[in-house]
């Protein structure tokens, strides 16, 4: 049986600057991939674009092999994760960042709540792996803030109010 799903490479640089490279299927989002591989990415809203705890910073590094290159024994450790040498940033990340579809208004609103916001910040739940993103590298910020859209419903006061929540 022939399948149309292709394998893609994604590298996460964790909070300790250690790269972790995975081979993933088209259609997987960065939050789900990180959680499936036990990386520290909370995703408090479950990937519904209603918080900023899956904040990632799109970056280019010298760690990730050329897109489409086959994995070698040197690329992956015994646990399916890349080696432990810290990655070194080589330059501006615009090349990959510009390949990602524009963020929605909802994503931009949540990014405004993110700790350590940069020009290439995105929410991991909103980045879906595809051919154009093969070889993508993202850095996990040093901290996250667990502020959600629901924290702002009803004016945020603790006094009177109907608490009806009016959704986002």
C-alpha cells in the first residue's frame, strides 16, 4: 500500500541548548511532536491556540542536517534523540520562518503573552510539519508563562460579574 505521508526532520534546541532531532510525519504539529518525545513544552490549552505555553523561536543552526538527508548513526543516539553537543546559531532564521504560514490574529494575541518574544516567535501548536519545513530548527525559550485567553474573559476582576465567560 502506497502512502502519501513523508518523513520530515525537526530539531528542537532545549532550555539547556541541547539539540534533539526527530523524524516526523507530515501533518504533525510541533506541540504534539515535543510532547510525544518528552520535551519540556506544556501546551496548557491542549493545542487550541488559547495560551502561550508552546512558544517556540524559529532559528537556523549548524546542527540540523540538510533537509531530506538520511539519518546516520551519528545523528541519533540510542534513545532516538540527537547527540548532546550544544547547537551554535549561524545566522538569521528568516529562511525557515518565512516558509511558515502567517500567524492568525488569535496566535498573535497569544504570542503577546509569551515570555521572551522575538521576531521569529510562533506557537508550536500552530506549526504543522510539511515539505517546506523539512529541516526546521526551533529553540525552546528559557521560561513560559501560563496565561490563557480565559484569564482575560469577564474583565479579569475578582469582584462581581456573571462569570459567564464569553469565549474567545
